C-alpha cells in the first residue's frame, strides 16, 4: 500500500498551491446553477411533493462532485505527456494497481470538496436533507465511478483535443440528461433512453433518495447498476495501466 499513498501524496501536494482556486470553483460553479435554476427559473416550481430547490440540491452535489472527480483526467494526462511524472510511477517498484488506487483516492478527495460545501449550504439554509450512512456509501461509489472514468480517459486519449471532444459529447450531455436538473421520467423518450445509459442517472437517484428519504429511488437495482459500472471501470483502469508504456 506504500505505492498507493505515495501516488496520492504526490497528487495532493501538487494540488496544495491550487487548493484555493479549486475550492472557489467548487463553490461558484454550483452556486450559479442554484441561482439560475433554483432561485430563478424554478423559484415557485415543484417536482412532485418537493420544492424545486430541494429537488435540485442533490443534483448539484452529484454534478459538482462528478466534475471534480472526473477532472483528474486532465491532470493525469498532463503528468503523463508533459511533466513525465507518470513515467516515474511506471518505473517505480510498485504495482500498477497501486497507481490506479492512488489516483482514485485523489479523485475522491477532489470530489468531496464541492459535496461538502453544497451539503453545508443545504444544512445552514434549512433545506430538509438527511445525512446518513446510505448517503455516504452512495456518494463514495459515485466518486469512485467518475474518478475511474477520468483516469481511463486520460490513459486512452492522446491529446487535449480528444479529451475536449469526450467532455463535449459525453460529459456535458450527461449533466443535463441524468436526473440532475429535471426528472428523467418526464423527459422525451429519446432523451430518457440516453439518460439511462449514464451512470450519473443512477448515482443521482441514489443520493437524492438517501438525502430526501425517498425510498423508491434508493433501490437495489440502481445500486447494482452503479456498482457494476464502477467495477467494470476499475477492471478497465487496471488493464489500461498494465498496457501503459513510458512515453
């Protein structure tokens, strides 16, 4: 496990001088969505029996934490192709799975930053969320999933243009089609079918259900699908790391 902590420590130390910027972006970005959608367009709106702001908060948690966890993709890519730090990992006497887990822990760490601040805002504002063990487990699985997506993409793409294309054609549509801002069940048929392909749909349902006490969302099916996707991504991450060469 020394390799895991070495990779994680290096990434956190690299983050340290940029932590304030990351923290501010973790606050400002979801705050803009909250103002525009929650207190703007959705001020007097309701989703079922919920005020729209209450419905929106879990979606902001999943969206913002996803962005930060997935954001390790750019950092891994830069460390591999420009700083050559990833080469040191590959040449070091550590197992390849330790590299994956170390980067995974870093993605979880970054993802927890916006999740903490949005949850804190909800508690201070009196929005009726319930912190519990189910929420913690679902959030952890959510962060693992998107950290792995970011890592796998970083290992597969060859340029920033490829990363930007993936973000534009996959990550951005995922944000708007995955139950974050609007119930997926009320979307047009095509958008609904596409939305159910995204892991964010299942993590958002699980986290929203856990925070708001909606048992119909915290189902074995949603958890099993998210867990299966995450496990498959972990296997792929190990595979692409084993195939990685010094560049």
